[in-house]
C-alpha cells in the first residue's frame, strides 16, 4: 500500500474526534495530586476497595470463562433455532444501561425475585448487597465480551479440523477440548482480558444490585464515585488507576484483539 | 471385514447415488470430475454426513441406514487422509500421529512410541518434533497418512491425497504408499489421476454428477470408456457417433471401419487409444482399413513419447515414440497420413 494523502476535512474532523478522548484523559493526568499518590492508594478504604475489585473481577472472569466459552461454541457451531435471538439476548448487556441490568438482576435474584425467593427459601442464599452479588452483576455485564470474541474465532475455525479429529476417534467432548479450544486459545485469552477489564470497571449494575457496603460491595468505581464528594484527590487517583489498567489492557491486546480470531484458525 | 456402501447422500441440491463394495486388502479408486460427489461419499463412510437412504455397513455391522442406525465417526474403524491434510497446528508431527491413539485412551508414552513407528514407515521420522507449519505439502501429507494409519483402521479413506502436491513429490509418495505393508484394510481412494489409480487401485468406480457411470479395472476402462471423462482420465480419444453395419460415423462426419460385430446399430462411443494410431509421411500400403490425411494441430514432447494432436477428427491425440516422430520430420501445420486398425477401436453403446 502506498501512503496516501488524506483530505484536509477528514483529518480535521478526525483530530477533533480524537480530542474527545484525549482531553479528559489529559485533564485527569494534569490534575492528579501526584504527591499524595502513595498515601492515598495505601490508605485503608482504598486498599479495601482495590482488593474487593480485584477478587470480584477475577471471580467474574473465571465464571465467564466456564459459562461463556461453551455459550460461544453453541452460538457458533449449532443450528439451534432462534440462535440469532439467543445471541442478541446474551450480548444485550453490552448496550444496556448498567442500571437497567441492575434492576433486572434485582427482579430475578432479589429476595422477592423470581429465582431469588426460591434461593432464599430453600438454600438460604441471598445475593443482593453481598460480594457474590457484585460478581453476578459483573458477569452479567462483562461476559458478552468473552462470548463475542470466542464465537467469532470458532466461527472462523475450519470445521474440517474437528471432523478430522472425530475420524481419529475423538468424542465430541475430546475434540472440543483437544482441537477446538487450542485453536481458539488466543481469542479466549483476549476475550478473558477484555471481560476482566469490563468487570473491574463495573459500576451501575453493581450499585443497583449490590449496593455500596465498604469491604463487601464497595468496589473501586463505587469508591471513586463516592469519594468525589468528600475526598476529590482520592477520586482522581482511583480514576487514574482504572484508566491505567484499561489502557494497558487495550494496548496489550492491540495486535491480538483483531488478530486473535484469525490467528486461531490457519487453514 | 468388507465395506459395503449402497446409499444415497444428499448434499445441498445434489443427490449422490453410490454403490460400491470394498474387500479387505483391496483398494478401490473412486474417480470422477470435480463436483461429482466423491468427497461426499468419503464423508458419509467416515460418518461426517448421514446418508439420506440406503446403507453403509462394515463387516456386517450397519454404520448408517439413513433412519435409525447411525454409528458416530469416533466409533467407526475408519482412517481418513484428507486432500488438505488438516493437521493440527498446535501439535507436533509426532503428537498429530499420536492423536488418534490418545483419543482412544492409549497411555501417552505408548501412543508416542507407536506414532514414531508410523512416521518412520512413511519416511518422515526425522520430522517428528516439527509443527505442521514447518513442513512442506508432501511432508504434511505423509504425516497425515501416518496419522490416519496409526489407529490401524479397518477402512482407510484417501481423499485425493496427492491432489495438492507437485509431480515429483506426488510420484514419490505414491510409490511409498504402494510399498506399505498391506494390512487387510479396505481402502477407498478418491483420485482423478490415472497414474494414482494405476499405482494403487485394484478396481475403479467412476462417479459423474452423482451417478456411477462405469466400473471395472483400469484396463476395462481403457478398453471401452463410456464417457469423455473416462477417456480423458486414461488418455484415450472418444468419439460420439452412430454405428451402421460395422461402420462408424462420428457426429461431425468422420467415418471409421470398426470391428464391433456384437454391437447393435445405433448411437455408440468409439474409443481410440493414442498409441493405436500410426502416422506416416506417405500413404501406407496394406492392412489398416482406416487411413486418412490430417493436419497436425499441436505437438507435446516428453522424454519418452511425443503426443500429437490432429485436426481430423478434431483434437484426436496420437502418441508416437520420439524416434518415430523424428523420422516423420513434420511440424505443426504440416499434413500427415494417419492410420488405425479396425480391431484397435473400441465401441460401446452410448
């Protein structure tokens, strides 16, 4: 490809477009109280929130892997009637306002919810306003990133490799584990990292469904929001942490994110 | 341990009706033009696609009857070598070959040892640790065939195993494959090259547009090709025309005396082997009853023979020795005398 000269109008608008993202980030960096960085990040409430966020987001990622990869396989490989509808439902939370997700979770899993009532009566399990509730909210909102990434990779994988494995004596389950999964591993990794980053930043569904109890449900984004009123320095520095994590993830995935699906295949 | 296939396979809008029996120790070649349905037959025997009707059975066990019985691929004693190799990229050559044994529950160490033996038999033992991406096409196909054989299947399906290879690699692999110790395995070879068929197959089944159009040995086919595809496959000329009182007249008006005494008059196909036609500078005297003059349309020289195309009948291929061609001292465009004995022309009803 030869380098081409871009039209001035396009370049100007593109520049303005990038400013939409650049300006707030620069402002954040500019106004960060760098001097108190260590003090704030090691203070009690912040450490509690950071630890809670780390644990819940990793748990959510693990659950998303266990449930989301099979879901991706079903969406990619079966001729299930209503597959498109199922895909839409399973990825709806990517575009849904998180607060709506929280309301829906509440109606399903709240103490008087459709399933929640039953969980409470029979097993004494309560999800709202608990740490597991935080994880549920994060799974709900973040899992689609994994499902879509892995589904795309499986769809592009030449089915004949799986056929070959079947003729060699592999059961469907053996082939799934030994042929399909290794072939789409890069996409699974990319999807998991994106899912983790999304879970880490989850706010709306979490605060709606799990509330904001220090140590049990007050994750970093919620801590950030609350600190904005009382301790702006803390809010800014926590924001900075989230920005750094998100930026690192996206930057690290730059090659893989797009290339993952393609690399898993190789006909 | 006989493989019996008598089934209809439906792929998209195409129906393939196939009827073939392969005895243990025998290799049957399934030949036909692209899109004839050969690969679909392989997929049906392997259990990768169900038959619509009929039956696939091995050693008396029904594998698929299109209705209630269906034995899944992993429970059939089948090995498949695919045209595109389909080696697993994340595994070494050795692990690829061991895959089937591992899938069948063999311990890791034993599976690898057996795999090594098979790589050795296919002449690629030194490539054991390489990934498929680091192998040439020929090497990949050798590994793929070793992988198909490693589980010691009763039925071996070779789906155009040489199609993607260049000529020299192809010849070497064909030779090595023919030399493999022959277990009592029923082999079905999909091919569209006469040399592959000649080297490996005992019998041939011709599949065209989803129908079996001819079957027999390669010699049977060469003796009396029933379609232009078969004629092309074995390098024979095939003329379509009518037979009247032992005289053949092609559709474009070329007349030949033929020795077909048992064939009733009517539409026929006349087959003329390229080597059965002689070329002369002067009009030949004596026995041949078919002599005509024709211009040379093209000449194709290989080390051991010269293939000449004549303008009459159009495109007729003639094969002569290089010495014989030199003695003619002709070039494309020149006219020569051609002759063929009536007894050398095969005639089958069309």
